[in-house]
């Protein structure tokens, strides 16, 4: 049974896939498909490959060195004068950004579910947020790493089935799908969407999450091939799901000249076109996306902060639980505060943009440390691909800033 043996390797990578396929990603992918059809699929292909490259490095760090990224960061900078300013920046940006992501995940899921159930009112919105937060809180408080991992694997598979189902029933143009996937183009006013597609996929907190999860799951060189297979399978599936969401919106909205401002709008438009079954499929996918992402953002924050602070064993578990649950609680407060979900998500993206170049550069530096990784340091190809992804991501961000000031 070789196919089943492959899926036995799936583990920490599923956490990463669960993290980046959240309601924010679903919304961005919906808008990309509704506004530009299939032509921005290349950006998701690039983002998926970029994520696999960086997450493979992060997973290799945890597997071979048996260290989380926060731990490696602390040890590398222990004698540097920049240590505490950088630690404070990373801690504040991670905590604030992930609390904002958490609020966006909860709000996005609640809006989507409320609209799909034809209950777009404040009561349904509030109860959906509280229900998802309660489930996430119980999993974070009571579950071991392996239990949370299994739950997230189920949610990722559930999302995959739901979004693949809506992709099939929407009858996409496969020729346009293939062309958009392999022909990079930038239509007018599409740059912000391209940056958003990349920014919701290549997420800095996932680098912390993956290294720590790999450390907990894998044990040295003998498990390296399994860890790599996990990264490719899980993240590849996540990227494919995101492409299917874009294509569903392109087929159901763009090709018919219909507009949308969120995934909930796509759900409403799907019902008269393809029947209520597709609407409920999309709703199930949104709910799974909200629950899975509401688990991973607190987990990643807790791993990173615990590793950077490095408390003694007696207080480590208490600190870990306190950080993860506080991120969840702050996210709930923000989500119920009346702030617009889009503003919350923009705030999270700002923190993401501030942190990603720093964390990506440090990861590349760490993966060339022979004292840490021995013969498993980056080779020329890995360094070249990592540097290329880093430069393209930074270049797109700079171009967006310059464009916002009408410089180019």
C-alpha cells in the first residue's frame, strides 16, 4: 500500500497548510478570481513553491538540529548587542500580528457561515465566533501536540474535499486555468492582489510553527526524507486548494460578470447557479478554515515566544498555554469589538510584511550553519532558490509601496 505509506508521513506540514488556508486566504482568493479570472493563478503557484522551499528549511532545522526557529534565533544572537531589540521586535510583531490574524480568521469564518445560513445578523456572527473560539480553546488546553496535529490533518482534508467539490461543480475553464498557472501577467490594478496572494501564503509565523512541530514529530537524519515528503504533500495540497478557490470564483463570478467582496458573496452567487449543495460545501470549507487557522496562530506564537524566552521546565508549559490562550482571547475581543474584518486583516498583513524579510534572512543564515546542521546545510540550489524567493517577495512589496506614492 505505497499510497497509504506516503500519507503516514503527513504531520507538521499539515499545520502549515491549515495555517495559511484561513478565511483571509479564502477571501483574497475569491477576490482574485472574481476580479481577474484565472490570470493570477501564477502568483499562487509561485507562492506555493516559495512556501515549500522555506518550510522545508524550517522542517529540516527542527528534524536535524532538534531546535525550533526561536531557539536557534536565541542561541545565535546570545552575544549580540542587537539581541534584545530584535527579540522585542519579533515578539511584539508575532503576538500582535497573530492576534490580528486570529481576529480575522474568526470574523471571516463567522461572516461566511452567517451568510451561508442566511442569518447575516449580529447574534449569529457572535455565536459563531464564540463557538469556534471555544472549540479551539479546548483543543489548545487539553490536547497534546499529536492530538492537535491529527485534528488539523482532518480539517485540512475536510477543506480539501469541500473546496475541490465547489471547484468541480463550478465547471471551470481548464484551458484558462492552465494558461493562468504558467503565464505570469499583471493586469491593471492587480498588484495589490498579487502581493496579498503571496502574503497570505508565505507567512513568517509558519516558519516558527513548522520547526517546532518537526522537532516534536521527527528524530534526526533517519526521518529527514519523511519530513520533506510531509512538506511537499501538505503544502502542495494547501496551494492546490487555494488555486481551486480562485478558479471557482473565476468560473462562477468573473465569467458571468458578477461581483463579490468576500467568500460569503461567492456562496450566495453559487446557489442559483449550481444549487444549494455547492453553497453548503463552500460553507463547510469556510468553517473548517476558520477553526484550523484559529488553532495554528496561537500555537505558532506560543512556540516562538517560549523558545525565545527559554524558561525553566517548571514554567515552560504554563507559559506556552498562557501565550496560546491569550492570543485566542485577544483575537475574540478584537473580532467582537465591531472593527471591520478587512481592517483587522490589513493590520495583520502589515505585521507580516514587517517581519517576513527579517525572519527569512535569518532562516537562510541559520541553514548555512555547519556547526548546527552538519552536512545538511543548504546547498547552492537551496540557497539560490531561497534568495530568489526572498528578493522577489521584497521586490513586490517595494513596488507596491512606490506605487502607492505614485512613484511607479
